[in-house]
C-alpha cells in the first residue's frame, strides 16, 4: 500500500495533468516493445523449426532452451511494465483529478489507453502460459533424451579422421566460425554444437562420413514408369501458364502446329514399335522470361522483337509433352525455388530433399539462378541439366580453369558441364547437342497450291526492325528494278518506319499471315542480320529462294560486336550458315553484297529458277521428336565413362589393351575393328567411328564434314592413346599429356605428339597451323545429322 501526504497528492496531480500525453507515450512504447519481443520469439522458432528439424532431440532441446529464455525475458518485462502502470493508475484513482478537469480531458480519450492496457495484460498471461508449456515440453524432451542417449555420445562428438573425407575437419572448422552467416544452417538443425556440425556435414552435405549411431536407412527408389505417347496437347497449354505476351505467343504456336505434332507422334510411335523407354520427371525453367533476368522479350513480342528463342521453347515443350514425360514449367524465380526445394536463407545450403526431377531444361539465365540458390546441390545435380543455348558453347570456354588461363573466359561459359549438355538451335557446334525447332510442313495439295499461286516478281525482306534496313538503299534499288519489295517492319501509327517509298510495308504480321505472305513470294532476302533465325527455313519450306550475304572475313567474337562475349570462336561465313552448308542451291544463294554485279546476277538467275518447297527432315515435327527421344533415352551425363588415366610411361607388364581401331582398307583412316569388343550400351555405337587426321588449317568439325561425316566428341576417348598415332604411321619422338582443346594432335615438323589431359576439353572446334588433329568422325542418318545410322 502506498501512502502519500496532501502536498504529495497535489504535486502528483499537477504532474499527471502535465504528463498525461507522456502516459500515452509510455503505453505506446510498451506496445511496440511487445511487438519487437514477439518478433524476436518468432525468429527463434522459425530459425529452429522444432517440429521439422531432421535431427534428434539435442537440437530440439537447445532450440527450446533459447526459446524458453526469450519467453521468460518477455514475461519479466511485461510484468515490470504492468507494475509501473498499476502504480500510476492507483495514484490517479486516489485524487479528484477527473472531477475538475473532465471538461478539458474527456474520459473517452482515455479509453484507447485503457484498452491497450487490458490487451497487454492478456498477452502477458498468454506468454506466461506458453512459458509453462515450454517447460513441460523441455522436461519430456530431456527424459526422452536420457533414455535414447544414455551413454551421452551426442555430447562427445569428435571430428572423424577418414581419408575418404579429407575435407571434413576443415569444413567443421568453417562451421564453427560461420554457421550463423546463413539462416539455412539453423533451418537444417545446426545449433553451434559439434554434433550438429557433423550431422549436417554428413547428411545434408557430404564432406564427412556418416555417424555410426545415426539411422542411415535410405528410402528405396521407385522404378521408372514407361513413357506413353500422348495424343492431346490441350493439357500442355494449362501447364505453360499465362500473364506474359511471350507465353501467349508460345501457346498460339503450339495450337497452330497441334495437328502436325500429333501426326508426327503417331509416325514415330509406329517406327519405335512400342519401345518408348522410361518416363522422366522434367522441369522446364525458362530463365530469360523471369522478372529477375529482366524479361526483355515479352514486352517486345508485339513490337517486332526477336521470336526465335520463344519458337524453340514452344517446340521443346510440345515435343517433351507428346513423348509422354511428366513436365513442370516455371517462368519465375519463386516457382523455381519452390519446385527445387530451396531452403530459406542466402543459398549456401543444399536442397531440402533429393532433386525430384530427372532432367532440367533451362537457359543461361536459369542456370545462373539455379547455381545461386541450390548451394552444393547444384554441383551434385548439374549432370541433369540441359541448357538451351542458341549460339553454342565450345569446350575451351566451358572449362573454367582453362578459360581463365588461356583467355577464353566470357560473361557466359565456364560452367564445367559436359559440352553435350548445351543444346543449340542449329547443328553448327558438334561439341554441343543439336536441339533445333520445327517449321510448318506442307501436304501435297498445299505444295501444289503454293506453286500455282507464286508471284514470280515478289520479294520479302527479312527484318522486322527498321534499323536492319538502314544503309541498304543500294541493294534495295537494284532489287526494285526486278521485283516488287515487301516488308514486315513494325511501326507505330504516328511514326511510320524509315523504309524507301517503293517498299510495300505490311507492318508486323501475325505468324499465320506472315506464312501466307511467304507462300506468295518468290524471294526471301536477308541483309546480314539477324543471325541464324528460324524465318529463312520457314521461307524455304514455303517455296521461297533465300538470298543472303557472304561475310568476308567471317564474323566472329574477334571482329564483330554481336558475337563478342559469346562462348564460341566459331566463324560465321554468312547470315545463316546452316542454310548455306546444309541446304544450298537452288534454295539458298550466298553472294558478296559488296559486289553489285554479283548481287544483280544472282537476282536474275533466281528469277529464272523454279524451286519446290523444301524442309530438312530434322526440322519437321517427326525429326525433332525422334532426336529428343534419343537424347532422353541415351544421354546420361551422371554416369559418364571414365577415360584411361594419363601416363607418360608404362612397364611391359602394364601395357594398355590393344587398340579397338584398325586401318581402313585404303589406309587413309582408322575404323572400328570388327574383332573389337563393343559395349552394347554405349551411345552412339562405337562401330560408327572413323578416325581422320586433319590438315593444319581445319578443325575437326571441318575435317569430318569434308569426308561426309560429323565430328563426334564422345569418341575422343578412343583416340587419346599413343597407339593411335602409330596406327596412322605418325612418328612421335615424344608424347606429352597436356590441357589443350586442340589435343590429341601432332606437331609434324618436330615429331611431337600430344594427348589430352582433361576430358572436358575434348573439342571438335578449333585449329592451329602448327598441329594436325586426330578427329573422331561418324556417319549420320539422312536428314538427321544429330543421330548416327544406328542411333535410334
């Protein structure tokens, strides 16, 4: 009981009148303090995740101890706050304050403060109840801990010394110093104890050996179901989603080609005779469409922006779905994290569960996002990734250490993937896999209709952006003498495009209207850009002749801004090298645009030339289905065959097995010996191999093409032996193993032979006049350069 004399009452009354706003302020401070404490408590529980912790009782107990301490501190602070407020209230109630000052300070203004006090009292009671319950849980947990860990071994964890895990001690030391640097460690149950470090490093990561007293039972893996071809694309449209112009474009394309896809699926099903293979769970993450990567494509879909990537992704989705695989499509980072099982934190920890996908199709943007958020799991699971890569990634740029040392490092590349995990739009880089896309096929009736409706003097210019037309007035003037010129340049109503007045510009056309324009035209002409898009193949498929510029010197990362920074040293000899090399005349004419006479002569010849619509098989729906099916069933980068270890010298007792290669009958190259063992599971089959020696000015890609073959990098492991030089009658005064993307090779002038030390650097690309390279070539199916004759 507090006693106060009359003078004290008067002083207190005056203070209360003066400090009434201060009382409200005190109440506010108390409320915000309570909020802060509750937030802290929530953080303690969310960091520990008591119910979800994958570890045992000690982790839970430690988390509960900390949480109980927070509860007690909260309860104490609330109790102190309540006592002070109660003293203040009793002082006020013992006076006649309200009677005299009610007019100036109405009671209703005090009601919020009184209500706040009641709420704080209720919260304090709840906190007290929670503290009691935590104490009860603690007692039960401690009793269980004593019964399960009676020998106290959890408190006696020592860092194991196992030569199979040489990094264990160093990782434990790192955890001691840095385990609080990322909340994900606490999410997995790390609490600062030695045992929690070892459990995490042995069960979540894999730097330490499993602890013998832990339950190591692994769930049995379920067998793969058989893939079954689908006959309806409607469910795929729901999977693709909505909300972006790019997604709408892709869905329209899938609908437009649906009947062709379904007919092609039926033909492939008959060809495979029921041998579809296993169904895969596949994640498709289109990284360049995520907001985090900028998504510069979606806003430009309706303004003449590039559509080649979206054409390819739409076709990949259709093919994977029709082949019967289980798909998940994501175009946002949040969706990616959710589907992968990314733990909360800053991306230092592995995934919460084993990766639920057998394959992941993404692009460079998606690859970077996965590496950033998957932690160590990225290294573990990167063999399942397939990277859609328009221009290709050569091994010299892919190998991080080599690229850094030799000047091949770019903003892309340096991922240390198997080069075949990169999948290109055209088959220009044999080190990568050729993914491709499809063009619309014509039936016989449509082909005849196109031939009869062709306008022999009509030309369409390749280029939807006005910038492509700038500086081309000279060529357009020559072309205008012979043909009516049409364009499809995007423009806004108030700003017409800057194209010559004699050009009939249709503006940006929907895909089906653009196809109709091509079906009337005689000529489809390119002015050097864009490079390697789908439009020239669509034009050729609709009966047009494609006229393009020859580049002299060829464009590359060394002399052209567009290619600078791309992970390839490929030299592009024309706007569309595939059309030039794989199709050619009469459908494709490649001329020097700097030579006006050659340019004009080509136009005159084209006017006299009759061509039928033509589409390479590999760009039909059936061709793409066939190719992707073969990749999914045969490409396995998680269990790659290991090459023989390099050795400079071997004792007679340890000689390598005889070479499986034999000299061809005409003694010009090596072939697979008919007596050699062949692994029936190997893909491509080894008996499709031919070994040729390049000239100094040619890469292996060019060398194989000169012999009507394709370079096959998976066969380099059969060539990387000294015996192969001897079989080709090459004298080697010395043989060295080194890291170089041109090896195996021979420097003939000094009789020095070189073998490859790093298998990731086996490369079909690259040449040097100093070396003649050993090149692994193979045959290929007609119209399907990605597959050998027996590869399906």
